[in-house]
């Protein structure tokens, strides 16, 4: 029924929509909602009466728009309430608990958080006994955690805020005693709720959090929430002119635009996480486990050279793994989530059963970290402090690490801490540089950590199946009409397209490059990338058109000409392909690959005499002329010079890297010469090199027309496979 109501509202059939909305509201059992819908129907009824009497009302359009807007709000609320009544799971259970036992108001929660914050500051000064002081602090941490969890769940499971609730929530942003961490968690709850149920008040809250606070941990979460809400609640936001105007105003701040751009790239990087996990699981870790040399903890780097003479392959294995890890390191510096696979198995602690805890900024003022970090001081060169201070790990993973370490005996923990010595000061210095402050780099680090926290929540939380995984949606925020002007202005659109292009997302890259060609039609590089994207998508005509534009802007560019020729080859327009290949030949007359391609085009056009000239030139110049010899043999075969063809195929059969096609083609020549025993011997060898007899038949019969042309009868063509 909910979807029907929304469809009627979309079609502006308000009378029918309100009637069905009344029925849906009645089914929820919430009398306040029923009353609100009845008021809506009554107001609309009066409007209809006045319209029927022909009364002029200059405000009618505005009132009509407000009634329709209110219809959407009440329909969303009714649909949400109805869904939670029947649903089972963590979220519906929390929702029903809070409806039966209403939580504290925002004002009450704010007062509680302020009181706890004051006590946390005073206790270390007032309590001299260390044991008693630590016990009292731990109690305060527990109280703070319960209060913050209540705040999170209150928001996450709420319907639309009333005006009073919105004012009280907004007031928390101005409190000097409510910690930035609590406000950051509050901001995350607002974001999650907005993706379930649109609420203009909550969207305003995110805008206020971004503009009124200065802490990156709040502003970046708010900005990410704004982007997600604009992406998922596009139709609702369009109903509120004040919200669309507020989004448009973000364009006036270059810093905000830069932050939005960075967040977009970071979300696109999340697409790589599963690829990285797979690479770790299927390639890097198995390689390391197979290499006994790496398993030995006593093996030192210097020993690699000592053992090189015994087994050179060891060094190759080490180099291969090092290259893989180096690639992961590069991805990590981009902001990719390279630790997901490492920490994914460490999310089963009771701490992570609460949804709110997935969004806790890492802090020593939590129950699970208080005891563990008691003896740790900022600046300690221990593996613990190194990891917990590292900007490379997200908050969730830091909590995973602490919870894991809590289960390790103190003696083993001390040994682990001792692993980091003075020799690693450079690492610590580099980590300090990575942290940044509230500058763009610092903002980007905070955004990256938060997006990784979000990723883990949607991928690893034990109740994740109850909710839609946003990371399956691609996160192409530029497709939102409200975010598009912010993300694609000036060179930003090209930068996003370049990222997509670099990661092989060619369809999306092509869409953006196509748009950029309108904004910057004189940029040959954009036309080249557009053409390459189309070529990868096998849209060869579109690719050729883009390459032609690039050729006009930047004539005689070898790369462009080669790709133009390849596109025409794919379209079987060999004459046009040759025209571009010849242009490249004039620039690179000794490019052997180019000469081969020209010869292939000529051979396909049955100009075998000219094709052979090119193939012979390649054979003469190439140190490994096998490909040229194959082409020469085939040209001789197709021109009936079977002895000459056989001479070249025999050369190929004597090589160690003989291909299946070499045996097949030799068989064709023998068959054309009516030397059937020799032909069968070659065909049998070709069949051995294929997976199945059917696969052999497929490649054998692909040459049927050529065999017929060389005088082999159709009967003999079909008899040969049965003779094998």
C-alpha cells in the first residue's frame, strides 16, 4: 500500500493518496499518526470546496505544495512504522523497545553527557589513590558509553523529529562539554536514519554540524552523511527548496568542494576492497605460506644473498611477493582499505554487537580501552602505541586490536611491545606526517577512516543482512543532481573520470569524459581517453569517432593512429585500418609489431604478395620471428605454394614453444598435398593440446573455407576427425 500511496502522490492524485494513507495509518495503530492524516484530509477537503466555488486564492499553489509535501512525510512515517511492526531482528527490536519505553530527551542526554565530562576532568584531580581513581574513571566510562549508545539508538530508530526535538538536538552542537566523539557518533546515527527514512530536520542537523563545528571528526562525518542522504533521498530533498539551496551554497567554499571530491574518490576506492581481499587471500598469503624460506622467523635479509647460489628461484619468489606488497602499499597511500581482510576475523567480540560501537572514534575513554592503555603514554615507542596512533587503521580496527590484545597475557604483550625499538623512529615520524591536522590532508585521513568504519559495519556486523549494503551501489555521487555541480566543476570531473579510467571502470569513465569533451572540446587527451574507454567496451565506432577528434586536435600522434587502425580492424574495415597503419609506418618504419599488423590486414584482404613483403621484413629483423613465420606459412598455403608453406611450418614445429595452431596448420598443408598419414599425425598432436575433442573440432572447422579453397573436398574435411 505504501508504494501505491507514493505513486499517487507522484502523480499528484492527492485525494486518492490521502484516502489510502488514512487506511495505512490506521493499520499502524498510532493514533497520533491517524490524527495527522485526518487533519491533512480535512485541509485538502476545504481546498477542494473553495476551488469548486470558484474562489480566488493567491496562496493556493503554495498550500497545495505543502499538503503534498506533508503527504510524503506522513506516508514515509506510516510505511516505516508498519514495516517495523512486522519485522524481526536487531533494528525492529530496538525500535519497539524505544517505543514501549521512550528514551531520555535530547536535553536530558545532553545534561548527562555534560555531567560525565565534568566528572572525568575532576576525578583525576580529586582522587589520590590510583586504584580507586582508575575504578571511578572506569565507572564513568561505562556511564558515558551507555548514554552515548542510548543517544545513537534513539536517533537511529526514530521517525521524523518534531520541531522541539530538532531544537534540542541542534543545541547539543553548541555544548562546550559534550565531547566531539559523542557528537560524531550522533552524526553517524543521523546518517543511518536518513537512509531509512527521510527527515528534513535531520538533514538540517547534518548541515549545521558541518558548518558550526570545526573538528574534522564531526565535519567529515556530517559531510559524508550529507552526500549519502543526497544520493539516496534525491526525490525527497527535491521537495524542499531550502535544502536544495543549502546544498547549492556548498559550492561557494573551495575547501568544501575539495573535501567532497576527496570523499567521492575514497568511496570509489572502496570498490577495490574486495579485490584487495581476494588478492591477499588467493595470492599473497598462499605464496608466503608456500615459501618455507619466509616461514623461518630466524631468516635474515642478509641470508638471501648467501642462499642465492643454491636456489635462484627463492629470490624470484621474494621479489614477486615484494612487488605485490608494494602494490598494496601504493593502494594504501591512495586511501584504499588494505586491512579489511586482516581485521575481518576480529569483529566477533561482544563490543561489536552494539551498532553504535562500529562508529566509536577510537578513544582511551571507553571501557574496553581503559585498562589496556593504562600504562601506555602518548609517544611511547611500542607496537601498541604505534598501531593505535597510526592513521592507516580505522577506528573499528583499532578497537579490534585492543580487544584482541586484552586476551593476551601481559608477559607476551611486553615482548610484543619490545619489538619496536629506536630503529623504528623513522616509521613513527612518517606516521606523524600522515596524521595531518585540520588541513585537507588531515580531513582526508578522517574521512578515509570513517568510510572504512562504514564499510565494516555494512559488511561485517552480525546483523548486516537486515539492511541494504550501500557499498554494493557503486557510490557514484556525481549522478545525484544536487551533488553533480559540486563534484564535476572545472577540472574535478576530469579527475574523477581519470580515477575511474585508471581502475578500469570504463563505462563510467566514458560517461564523464563525454561530458568533459563538451566543456573542453580542444583537449586531445580527453578525446583519446574517451576513445580508449569506448574501445575497451567494444564500442568501436564510437571509439573511432573519438580518436578522429583527437587526431584532428593532435595530428600524427602515433598512439592515436594505432588505436584508430585497431578499431577499424575490429570493424573489419581493413582498408581504412591500413590507411592509419601506413601513417604510423611513415613515422616508425621499423616497428615490427606494426609491420605484422599491416601484413595481417593485407593477408585478410587476400593481397598475399604484398603481405609477404611485410612478413619477410619482420622475419629478417626480429630476433624471435615465429609470428612472422606463421604468417608467411599461411600466406604460402593460401596461394597454393604448399611446399614453401610446409618449409616454414616445419621450422615452427622444431621450436620449443610450438603452438597448437602450428600443428593444425601443418596438418592442413599435408592434407592439401594429399599426404594423409602425415596430416593425421599433425592433427593428432594438435588434438592432444586441446582440452577436448569438441574444442579441437571447433578450431579445425574454423578453417573449413580455407581447406575447401585449397582443393580438399568437404567429405575429406569431415572424414579426417573420425580418423584421429
